[in-house]
């Protein structure tokens, strides 16, 4: 849109009418007046307004007519000038309204500032427009945005307070205009400013202040690269634009402040939500942990609760029993038997030591999602909690630490209960083994409180494990007794167990395997049983103790044996002294063979031992050929094994042969079966 920016017609100033013609009657004709109106409608050039006057003079018209035409011409030109001024003002106001509307729709400060200088350059028709803003920290103003600039130095220019045209405008808060910047002495020239203006090639500069809420915040400039006198209307136009610009800048700043406030509010809200969620998780964890303690829950329930609240997988390792339990948000997924060590990794072990020393949850190694908290009583570690797969904030760390405290409490309670029950079980077992025995009815009642039945068959196990940790061995024995309804205690430094069962070999091998795992070494045990009521516990204990002593005397460390397993030594130790059973077990294959075939293998073996292993003397006693003796001995080797001549085996065979002879003669070999 083209706009007239000058206050006078393009063809020069309009002359005032002659005073003599001011009140004279208008002798001009209606045709001439219509001609001037047509020129006004067509917005004709000034030269065309001269034609009626020139024509009248050329035709020799009366001077009064010529004067009247001259006066009408001047009036028409004045009307033309007023119309053009109004058109210009209307155009400028329209442009300002458009500018205000455009600026009001902008939300970014950078976008607003760029639009201001672009519109100023367009409205005033200048080569360059630019805007500087005040710097409250270091003083002066700095170049903020330009339009039409080609100099990098000019675009980075800083104006000191009172320096240059811009400094003068900023310090006085008044508009200033110069048609030739370098020739104008009204302001202080600075070398850096002059250099930048010269590099940009500017000559004529107009600057107006930017005022916001009564304070100066910057300067808006319009500049040409050649001399140009800026009219008052142009100064007023740029000042009006600066006023709109200040309002738009203020609005943009408010929008930016509001946006920053909203961002901060959003950030605070997110933090508040996270904090609220953390508090809710903490409260939920506290409620769950408190509830499970009141309900008598254990380590499994703690692991499930923490996995449910924090997520990830939780492993709790019980130091005393060397057992572990693992849980995920879906529930408990595994429980390790004693003997597994979940803390075999160096980073977990180091984290556990650090947690024990600080009493806090510690991240393991460089992994973000592995945390360790030690459940401890004072400086004694009772267990370890390992959380995997979760990044914890401060509140979550407190939850894990609280879970470690609850775990320590539960483990202490369990230890106290276990020790109390172990002591009660040990006291009951000791009374069963005392002489004289206590009243059976009272013993049965006490056993019932421990979920033990003294009338059911029991196997007595007496075990030793020199060098093993007594606490771990006792813990394993207590676990075996509690889980089977048996009893356990200690006598004379040895571990004693009375476990339900009818097969001593099966019960003994099972429990000794558990004890060996806990002791991490060999366990030697003597077995006896099954019992037949409270009164028989003492005798079974004596027999099991003798079996253990015999194994130790024979150097059979780590072995498990009953009296039957010890051969003739067991016969001497056994409370029952089953002589026929011993004879049958030792000579059975030979006796059966003789009975079926009518041979004399037992007699030949007795003669062989009686002759001191001499075949010639044995054949004389048997009245047979020496080859026959050799053949019979070969058959014996086939029936009872080739090692029968080994000293200990030979001793058993000779004892069995002797007892067999006594049985044939009807001698009572059972004797007194007292409980000694």
C-alpha cells in the first residue's frame, strides 16, 4: 500500500489567496468550477490546475476573471492538500491498527521484536530499522534485533550510556533525528559505534524511546544509507509504533513470565505428585510391614511386600540358616535351601559391608538398579536384602531400609523362639535320657506342646563333627527336629537327635547329610532304634553312643552306622544282643548251602580255623583229602566272599562259629537285657 509521508503536495506549497480577492464576488464560471472539482476527484497533478488560468489569460479575459480563477485554483489545491493529509493519516492509522493487531497475536518475544522492526522499516520506507534494549546489569543498551542490516559488527553493537544517537535517546527519553550522523555534533561519538555505523553505511538516523510502564527499556530506530530529513509526521509515526511495540513487548514478557511460571508450576506439580506417590508408597509399605509383623508373618512375607511396593525382584538372605527367599511383584518365586550363597559377587559383598557400617541402603557397584540393605542387630548382620531392577529415590531407599529393620526384628524373634524351643526340646530330651526316668505321663504332655509323640517309633542319632561351627550345626539339627516333630539337644559335647521313624539307616543317612552340609565337612554318627515308648529312649541313646564311639575307635570318620552295621562289635554293643541274628547274618549262606546239599562247609571252616589255617592238619581232623579241603574252602569263598580270611572278617566268622556251636548245645546266650 502506497502512503504519502510528506505534509505538502509533491509540486510545492500551495499559495495563499490574494487579500484583494478574499471578499470579491467570484466571477469564474460554473464550468471552470466543475473543472477544478473534476481535478480533485481524479487527484490530478498540480500542473493541471494551472490550465484554466493560463487559458483565460491567453484569451485576454478580464483581469477580475483571471483573479477569480486564480483564487479558485488555490482553494482547490488547499482542498487537495487537506485530502492528501487525511488520506495519509488514515493510511498511517490503518497501518498502526494492523501493526497492533499483528503484535497482539504474537506470543514469542523474539517474534514480536522482529515484527516491530520489519513494520517500522516498511512504514517509513527506510533502508534499515533496528531496536536496542537496555541492559540493567552493565548499563547502556545492546542491539537486540535488526531488519535490512548487512554488517555483523553492527548487529552485535553495544551502546554505552549517553554514547551515540541511541545513547542520547536512551538517556533523555526523547526522540532524536539526524540527517547526517557523522556531521551531527549534538551527541557524543564513540569509536566502536561510529565504526559499526560506517560499516553498515548509515547516514540519516531517527531514534525514538521505547517506554514500558513509565520506564525506558530501549530505542527503536529507522535509518537510511543517504541523507534524508525526517518530517515531524514520520517522527510521530515511529513514536506511535514504538508505543505499540512497548505494549506488545510488555505483553510478550508477561506471556513469557506466565509461561515460565506455568513451567515452574508444572515442575513443582510433578515433584509434588512424585513426592505424594512416594509418601503413599511409604505409607503403604509401613502398613503392610506393620500388618505382617502383627499377623506373625516372616521373611517370605517381607520379600513379597517390598517387591509389591517398590517393584523389581527382592532377595532376602538369612545369615544364620544360610537360606534365601526371592520375590517379585507377582509373589514369591523361589526359596533356596541352606548352603547357597547369594552374595558371592564382589560388588554385592562390598555393598553389604558398606550398608552394615552406615545402616543405610547402598547401591551395589555401578549398577543403577541393584540396592543392598543389611538387616542387623547392632553390628551383627542377621540377613541381607538385595533389590534388583529398580531405580530408588530417597523415599524408596527409606522403605528398603525400613524393610531391613523389620527383617532384622523378625529374624531376632525367630532366633529367640528357635533358641527357646531348642532349649525346651533339649530339656525334654535330656529328661528322657536321665536315670531314673521321669514320669512318662508328664513327659508325654510336654512333648505334645512341641508337636512330638513319644509313643511313636523314634530313631536316636548321636553325632560329632570336630572343627565344625557349633552354631550352624545346632541350627541345622534344630531345623531337622522342628520340621519332623522330633527332639534335639546336646550331651557330653555331642549332638543328640530323636527323630520319628522306624528305619535307623534311612533316618540317620538323611539327617547326617543335612548336618554335613551345614558343617561343611564330615559328620560321624551312631544310630539306634526304633524306640517303643518313653522308657526305651535311654537304652537307644546308650547303644547309639557306643556305635559312635566304636566308629571313632575304628577310625571311620564321617561314617554312619547302627549296631548291625558294626558286625560282632555291634553284637557286643547292642542292647538286644541278637545272637541268632548275628550267626545267621555271618554264616547264613554256608548254613543254607549245607542244609540244601548235605555238605559240611561249616564244619570244614571250623576245622580250618582250629588248625590255624593249616590245610594238612585240617584234612587230618576231617579225615578227608587235602584237595577236598581246598575245594570246600573255594566254595566258601564263593558263598561269603573272597575276603573272609581278612583278620577282622576272620574274627567275626570264628565268633559266629563259636556261638553257633553254643546254640546247638542249647546254651542261653541272651543274658540280662537291662538298660545299662
